[in-house]
């Protein structure tokens, strides 16, 4: 039986979950994998904090050197979170010849090259299955099961908080702020939910997925990022009337000549596999040139699902003879497409006057944007909602048309623009 000694960086939600999982399933892991995982030290910030009672207090330290200088510790699992000091601690661990397992999407997304390089130079491993999709085994599937494919596209619901909010808004007809407050109370949203609701968390994860899927480094600043704060129950109701649902999608496409990467609220048809992904669940839908369509579905957060991915990485790291380090190309900036072709939902508030529809249709036509459907809704006192869904059109043409529509005397306001994906 191989015994592997590890240390944990952090003992909050995830660290405690990892501790419990290793303790609960140690016999199964020993029998099936031939590895006995021993947690030798746990780094925390505050030694006086009350911890999960089963953890031996003597394991805790607030000095990273206690772990870095312990030659018996081969693997460090990091769940401190955030960029700093997590990045510096991960680099220190790699430079002290310790393999690192991490759940930290921000650090992996922002510092992929530096961390890979440190792992390579020190001949240790860097594993980050839990950084995307919590318990869904998506990273290893891309590395070890889909290598034969040229992956053409990845579309994912990779932020559970926003999916929970949008699901509740759709199912209960409630407004964003109302559901967000409830999500905070129930622990589905952080006290400061900015990273989730503005799409930043999904952007980190898409940067990692697209980099691995396309073998080309996709930086977070290459990715268009829009959150869900402007989605209203009215948009969700019109989506339904038009045969769509609204999801925060992370989308990446590689045509080989160009890469398109974006995170934004999206209309998807009710018969799309991602439409059925409700509540805080995650899903990633991949198209490969040989495998065709694949979908991964599961819990994208939570101590035990995330712990499942982390302990799997620890087992893999301790049983691998050679650590796998991904090599990715650095593409020219020009390869990133910002004038993609897609369909659009556009909701206007217009003054209720004769000729308004033809005037707006004329502006769309001027920019070569053709219309698939129009919904004209009951009037208010002086204004009425007017909803358009376009055929496929270029992003820049649609934005130019919208700029002109905003200035049109018949138009009170442009209420929303949501991209449509099929
Ligand atoms: N929560 C999830 O469902 C989930 C899912 C997937 C990935 N992740 C990722 O997992 C990571 C951790 O999440 P979490 O929810 O477990 O966070 P958390 O509950 O806030 O725990 C953070 C832990 O890190 C320790 N820590 C913070 N700063 C430190 C420092 N400077 N030095 C030493 N220790 C420090 C804290 O110590 P004290 O306890 O002493 O304060 C705490 O134990 C994040 O990267 C997150 O993105 C989380």
C-alpha cells in the first residue's frame, strides 16, 4: 500500500469537505486505488477559529513554511481561493517540489503559463479538476478522453448561482433582485455576489475550458463578459412565448481561422439539451469533430461534489508515474473574433404612433439585419413594448442598428438585447 502525505491550504467549506471525504472513503480508496492518503498539515489564517470537531487540532498551522519545509509532504491541495496570496502559495509549493491540486479557477485562468512552467521545471504536477464544474469530471475528460478530437465548440452553464436565479425567475415569475436576496439567505449566493452575477466567475472557467479544448491560450480579456443583472421577468416571459429559455452561457467556438469566446445571458430553444439544466446545476455541452455532441451534467459547487474532484486529483497525482503538463500555443490577438454571427432578441419601448414598426424595420434593413419575428404588446399610456428576433446577423451591424434606433424619435428606450444560440 502506497502512503501519500498531503497538506491542505485552507479549511473552509471545501477544505472541510475534502477532509470528510478522505476520512469517509479511505477504505474504498485504499482497496480500489492502492493509496492511503494521510493529511499531515492544514494551513489556515486564523488558528483560534472553531473548526469541524473531528479534525485533530495539532494538524493546523498558520505558517506556510511548516508545510513547504516538510519533506514528507508530496502533495498540497489549495482551497484558499482568490488571486493573492493563493497564487504565491501555489508557486511556493511547486518550487518546493510539491505537486499542487487546486480548486482555484481565478489563479489558473490568470496565471496558467507561470504555474505550468513552475510545475514543469520542478518536475511536479499541477491538477485543477475542481476549478471548473465542481464535481463534473470535465477537465480530465478533455485531457484524457477527447484528445483525438478537434473540438469545435463548448457551451456551458458553469455558474450555479446565476442558473439558480434564472431558474427561479422563470419558474416563479419573480424579479432578479428578489431572487438574489433569497439566494443569499439560502447560501446559494455569496454575500458579495458580484463575481457570479456579473459573469466573472464563468469567464474564469471559460478561459480554462477554451484553453484546454482548443490547445490555444485564451486569456480572460479575450472573452466578452456580460452578467445577468439586466434580465427581467418580462424578458423571460417573452422568451417563453418565442420558444426559448434564458441562461447565462459560456460559449467558445474554434473555426481554426478564428476563436469566439463570450459569456452572456442567452436565449436557447426549449429543445436544446442545456435548456433542461435547472437550479444550481452545471452542464457543459461539447461538439468534437469525431465524437459529435457530448454533455456533462452535475453539481458545480458544494463541499462534497467539489471534494470529489479534488480527491480524484490527489489520487491521480499520487498514482501517476509522470505528471501531465499541458502545452498550449499562444495565438495572435487577431484570431479572437468580436464580430460574430448570431441571432438577437431586442426589446424596445416605443411611443405608440402610426409608422413606428416600419421606421424601425427600415433601420434594421439599413444595417443588413433581417427580422424573424416581431411581438407587439399591449400599450401603456403613451408607450408600448416592441420585441424583435433577428435572423443571424453580425454583432457590429446589430450594435450599429441599435445605436441608430436609440436616437429615433419613435423610440422611448432600448430595454434589452440578448443573443440567441441554437
Ligand atoms: N464553495 C464551493 O462550492 C466551491 C466550488 C468550486 C471551487 N471552489 C473554490 O474553492 C476555493 C475555496 O472555497 P471555500 O468556499 O472553501 O472558501 P472559504 O470557506 O472561504 O475557505 C477559505 C479557507 O482559506 C483559508 N485562508 C484564507 N486566506 C488565507 C491565508 N492568507 N493564509 C492561510 N489560509 C487562508 C481560510 O482560513 P480561516 O478558516 O482561518 O479563515 C479558510 O480556511 C476557492 O478557490 C473557490 O473558488 C469553491
